[in-house]
């Protein structure tokens, strides 16, 4: 493409978040307004992140988007909702009386390219990081400075929580227009440096029911979901906020497990029932409870989303011993060296007493690998122009 006008491009990165108080159920499907507040931990981008480049040029004749190297349909309704909202905010922000118009950002088409640094096949929810990154990059290239919760939420509810680092609450809000349904930081990423996170990637044969469809069926059929949203979550939110602020791991861990269990009970209360957990997920739960019983208190906690993968929270003084316990119960089938990815850990021995207490027959290969990570920051702008995923012609650069 012969370029007369220079291309304006911005590249950003955004993190994955894991809810410890879960979002499940919408009161408004169009605006993506939840029936309860939720609270999440932002994971570190050194291990898990989305990178997105957004570029504007007068040479572009249409909006286009590439995800992990493949061109996707830009007409997809949630993508359109985000794009239209950003353009509306850009128009609103245009200073009255400015003469140098129409600037590129008000008239040009946009090209977007996005990649994840983790395999999509790992079954990790990538929509939160993906939409947070998309909206953050679009906002920068369009010069939008307002709060982006409302826009990211239109892509995927949980995406608004990926706009901040550390510990984040998504306040459900009360208004019908969703203006008060926003994500806010509860504590920064530096607040609890000892906290560690392990993603246990579980082999899954079949694709689970998507969250959007699952939530809709739960809303239509589960009385337990209504009870959860009205009577349980407000108590869980207040208690979880206290646990985070006071760095109370016992309280944090127990509540994380209870809230996850209630989400999955609600899924089972949905009709027809939704089962996201599989045999391996349940064996991981058993391992965590036996490990904690051995130590006499809660040293490790699990949480599960819309699939069989477990996310484990623990502290730095326990993480190596717990990984040894996972390796004992779920030995790698092959590539033993590749079993533990992410933060390096010093191998820890497993006592015969703990091995005996775990009392589980090893099931080789049922956990594919572990990603060790920690709490991390929110979205970032990447200053290096070399990092752009789009070349000067506005098309994706060939993968290195
Ligand atoms: C959460 N999940 O709080 C919950 C727990 C999955 C289980 O948010 O329909 O992809 O796009 O708003 O955000 C996954 O749901 O759903 C999710 P939509 P989303 O993390």
C-alpha cells in the first residue's frame, strides 16, 4: 500500500485476571451489567499477557482485525460495541473550536492486531485480557482519556477487571445505563508480594459451555443463582476486601474456595446442568484439602472458572512444596522438564508423611503443565516501535 500519510500506531499489553469472588449472571445482556459485584487478582504479564497494536491511516479503506495472526470478522457485535464507544468518546472529547480538523482519529479506519503469549489451547480465559488490551490500545490511538470500564465491559464483562493491576473489584452498580458498573483497584500489585499463583492446565477432551450461554441458562433456571447474588455475594465481597487489605491468607484462601464451589454448585443447579469441573479438577480439590489438613491450616486455595483448569493461590514459603505434591499426584507423562513454566522454583522434597496422607494413586498426564506466576500490574504502553504487530503498510508483520 503506497502510504502518503504516516501511520499512527500504538502497542499495549494487558493482563489476565482471576476472580476470587465470581461474576455469573447478567441483568442487562446488551450493556453487560452483572447481577453481583466480583473481585479479582491481576496476574503478572511476564507469564500471561495479550499484546495489541492499533493503527490509524487515511490509506485504510476499512476496519480490520487479526487475532493470533488470523484475520477475524470485524463486524462481530461485541467488537463493534467497543469500537463505536471509543469513537463516540473521541468525538465527545474533541475540543470545541479547534481548527485543525478533521483529525485522522475522527475520520480514519483502524487496523488492529492482537496476540497472546500463552497458547489459546491452554483453555485459559483470554477474552478478559484480549478486550482490555483492545480497548486500552484503541483509547490511546484515538486519544481518549476517560475511564474505560464501561467500554471494556461491553467486550466481555470480566475484561473491565483487567484494566487495573493488583486486586480489583467490579462494582455491579445500580443504574440502568451502567454508568456506575465500574472496575476499581482495591490494592496495588505491590500490596501482597508473598502471594503466588499456579495455573494448573488440565487436559480436557471437550469444549465446555461458553460463559455467556452458561450464564444465560443459569439466569433462566437457577434459584440458587438468585440467592447467591442477593444474599451471599455482598457478604463475600466485604469479607474478601478485608482479607486482601489485611493480607489474611487463611481467610482469603477459604473464601476463594467457597466462592468457587458456590459458582459450580450454581452451574449444577442450572437446568440442564452445566459441569465445568472434571475428575482431575475434583482430584486437585481433594489434594488441596488434604495438603491443608496435613499442615493444620489453609496454606493453599483453588478456584475454577468455566473449564476444568485450576488456579491455585498460595504464599512463597509453600509454593515449592505444593508443586512437589502436584508432581507426586499428577506426574508429567512426558517432557518432565517442561512441566513447570513461568517463575523459577527451587525444588522441594515431599515428606513420606505427606505422601502417605495424600494417599492418591498417581494419574500421569492429567495435568499438562503448570504456569507459576504472581500478582502483576495493569495495562502498559510499549514504547519500542519495533514491538508493533503491524508493519508500515498496516498489515501484520510476519511472525518472528
Ligand atoms: C469471572 N467468569 O468472574 C467469571 C467466573 C467465568 C467464571 O467472567 O458474557 O467472558 O463476556 O460477560 O466475562 C467469564 O465470563 O462473560 C467470567 P461475558 P465473561 O471471571
